C-alpha cells in the first residue's frame, strides 16, 4: 500500500482516535505504507502536537485497563510497556499515580476464584501453587503474601 503524507496523517489520526495508541503502535502500522522515515517522523510529531499521541495518557490507560480487565500485576504491566518502547521515566511516573491497593483488589479477586480450583495435598502446596500463579500474572511476592494472609485460606498464620 502506498499513501500520500496527507492520507497517512488522516488514517493515523483516525487510528489514534479509536483508542489510546503508543508511538510504537503507530510506527508498526506505517511499516507497510512505503513512507520514508522522515515523513513518518513528521507525521508522528504532528500527531503528538495535536494530542492524538500522548505516551503518559497511553501508559495510564494501559495500566488501568490491564489491572481491571486482565488482572495483571505491576511486573507484567511494566514488561509489556517496555515492549511497547515506553520510557522508564514515563512508566515510573504513571505507576506513581497508582496506589498499591489498586493492585490488591484484583489480586484478591483473582486468588479467591483460583483457590477453588487448586488441588493440593497440603496447605503449604496450595499456598505455593497460588503464589506461583499470581507471580505469573505479574504480582510481587509481598503483595501476594499480604492478600493470602487477608484471605486466610487454610486457617494458618504465616510470617511476613
């Protein structure tokens, strides 16, 4: 496909207005369009200037969506944002706006539903399986431990 600069700008503006996009998403979309790198950079600058592209807004939206709908933890979200080539400074500033409690609620819901399906011979094994599951979703051990203590899944007390 070959688009002129104005056609590409219009298509990308429409693409960005449908949902929050990162600069990386926009660059990947333009790969097949046979545009020169300088034209792509020019278009991206224009999209940023007109506020179609905003890394901070994208990052906050991504964190919010992945926490609420996918029930991902901070570690996994950070990894996915880095894959989208969002800078560490932007990621850190966006996570500074989120409180730890915003990750504990989805984690509690996640572990509450998972504990029903975990088959284990001992409470230690059940706890280990739940920890492994939650860590795979990107939650930190301290968050998992705190939620498991609140849940008191096997009636035992665990050290922090």
